C-alpha cells in the first residue's frame, strides 16, 4: 500500500493536489484573494470616487460592473470590498481555532471538573443556532465591524473545542504518550510534542469549512447594517445598499453576491478536498 | 426508555441555566446606561434624580446577583418583561410571532426532505457518474449561496421580471413560497449531502449484498436495508436543520417582511429594545434545545443500543 514509504503528511499533500475538487477550490480562493490584494493596481477607478453624472449606469467598457447611486465604480468597490470581506472570513477562523483548540486540549487533558465546566459552557453556546447567536452578540454590543468579527469568532469556538477535546481524550491514552510520561517528559512537552500535532488535521478541515461560514455570517450581519459601517464597505454592505435600487439596477446585486458565492464555494471545495486528503483511511495516490 | 428520557432532560437543565446566565451576562456588556436606552430621546433632558427613580423602579440599583435572581424567577414564571418600544409583554409578542416562524420552518423543511432525500439516494446509487457529479456540485453550490442574496434574486425574478408572487408580507400561501424556497435550498443541499455520504457507507456492507443475492427487489434493498441503516446521521441533519430554520431564518424573514421571530429580533436590535432581544434569545435557545432533545430521543428509537449505554 505504502510502497514508496511516504509519511502521512506527504501522502495527504499528494492526495490534495491530485483531487480536482481540492484544486478547484484552491484556485477559486487564490484568484479572489489575488484580485483583492492587487486592487490598488488593477481597479479601474478610485473605489470612493463619486461621479454625479454617471449614477446607476449599467455595465459598460468603462464601468464593467456598472456604477452605484453615487456614480462609484462597482468593480473597484467589489475588489476593495473583498479585502474587508476576506479578512472578515479569516479572522474569526483564526480566533475561533486558537481559543477553541486551547479549550479543547485543556478540557480533554485535565478531565474532571474543568472538563465539565468547559464542555457545558460550549453546550450553552451551541444551544442557539449560530447565526442567531452572532446576531444576539452584535445586537447587544452594538453594530460595527469589530463587534461582528468578535461575535462570529465566539460562535466558531465550540466546534473546535469539541473536536479537539475528543481527539485529545483518545490521544491521552495512547502508548506513546504513556511512554513519554514514563521517561519523565513534562506535561507541556507532552502536549506540544505528542498531543497538539495529532489534532492538527481535524482542525485544518474544520478551519477551511468555517471560512465559508464566517464570510457568509459577516456578509449577513453587514447586510442587516450590523457589520461594517459606511464609508467602509464589504460585499454584504454593498448588497444591502444596492437593495433600494432593485429591480432596475440588477448589477448592484449580482456582482457582489457572485463574489461571496465564489469565495464560499472555494472554501467549501477546499475543505472537502482536505478532509479526503487527511483521512487516514483514504486511498493513497501514486 | 423513560429512564433514558429523564436522564436526558436532567442533563439539559444546567445548559438552560447556562443560557440564562449567558443572556443576563451579555446584557451587562451592553454599552451605555440601559435607562437612557429605555428613555430614548426623552432621557436627554432628564435629571440624574429622575434617572435614579427609573433605575430603582426597574430594580437596576440592586446588586448584580439580586438582579439575576429577579430575572431568573421572572423567566421561570414566563415573565420576560415589557418591550421598551411597544410596552407590550415580551412573552405575548413572541407568542404572536412564533406561528409564522413555525409555518415557514415546517414548509421549507418538508420541501427540503422530500427533495433532498431522494436526490441524495440517487446520487449514492449512481456514485461517480455524471448524475452524481452534477448533484454533488449543485448541493455544494446550494450550501455556498448566501441566503439573503438568493432571497433578493428570487424576489427580482419572481416578483419583478416575472411577477407571479408577492415580494413581501404575509397572509396567503403565495407569500410563503419565496421565503420557503430561499431558506429551503440550503437545507435541501445539506440533507442531500448527508444522505449521499451515509448511504455510501452502508451500501458497501455485506448485508446489502446478501439482500441483493437473495433476489429482493432493488427498491426494497435500498429502502429497507440501506436507508434504515443510514438513517441516524440523516435524521440528525434534518433535526439540526429544523432547529436552525426556526432560529436562523433571520435574514430571509427580514427581506420578505415575514413577521416571525427572526424579524422581531432584528427589529428589536435595531431599536435597541433590550427586553425583546433578551426574550427572543431565550425563546430560541429553549426551542433549539428541545428540538435537539427530540433528535436525541429519535436516535434511541432508531438505534436501541444507545439507550443502554
């Protein structure tokens, strides 16, 4: 089976690059990321430059995605807005993963009262549908990008904590962990050297799947006026402010929405691909 | 079974208690003075003495644990306070809105199950064919579309360009169609994906081969031997979908002006109507927890082994 003697990491890496699903997802994400990062060089106009004489124009050579109610170029705004939207997708994943992993390892490793306390708190967070919980948090803290990112981060924590805890519980009983303890390795070393690295693959899969969730949630919150506040703009806010010009100015809806969908689709495809690639029971590819 | 049920209900109590602490806790984090929020513009010119009167009327000058206790005992008696905005009882407000959310959730879930389940089965039976690829791709697209965007596109298509359905409001079944479609689509996709993968796990088993070998009709093999054994993850997905449809239709309800709990919550948030925000969070949490409990009980029915663990 493992004729070439690949390490699990190498095998997963190869499987990932052999999966059409994973590559499609990766390419979609990479393209949108590139377009947003390169916005200052490729955007045809200043994203906030208003042109009173060119309001609500449909797509043309000069304005490929049309213009909005202030005569601003929709393409340029989509490109710049992508920076906010993508960052909004990544930050909660980063926060959620690091806090959730810490709690999960702690819970699984400490056991007893600490474990019950942490896991019951996670149950409390899970007792609300995720978008509703995010809404409740932003709703009480007040609207704004920072609070919205904070809310979606909090919502992402329990999934990581649960996954990592159950993984830690089974790893704790492994013979190599016992062996490490027998030769006198410190708890910190056991955690760092033997437990954490082995929880990485479910964390990676969960992260890539929650990018999509985070982007959708933040776009939703911005759409309700609870996320980014003007003049800053992201795709959700663009959809929200373009809504008043339906159905005539369809381009205000279609383009930002397509970008959200591409990114989320890309993240989900990549997540599916990663899950298959990191599955130890999966078939090795040549 | 009764013992199992009791055990499950007892484990729920600390979680529900935790929810009340969470709700009470976030309310403490609300920036600004709640009394000023309550009084709104009227509060601008109020003297500190007047504010103090309102505060002591509302019990806000009590120590924190005392306030929590008052809050909790109110919640247990079903007293969620009065709306800052309409001065109506929050519980009553929720009770009026709930049927709308329920109808919307049931309709879209029924549609999602009746489409998602067969589609997922077909996809699993035709694994790695063009049909399977098409279904898998569409399902992935379905979970990636922003619901609020889909809602707007539907509205654009079915109310403006081809005006067959009303764009917003409630009252007739025709008002229900678009919101149900918008939130149902992602549920179809979730259910189809889960059905496909759990059917694939089961269809490779020996007992399926045995069933086929003894000459049973394909339909019987797939449904009685396949689907029944693949049911647990599918039932979980359906249950979780129902839960999130009940509390998660926030954006769709807002766009279509559907007067459910989601819209009530958003309106309360925009108006900073704290008692209503608090009440609807608690309400949705209890509802969601109960549905998860029902899903758990259904497991025990489907798989007797769980009862004895």
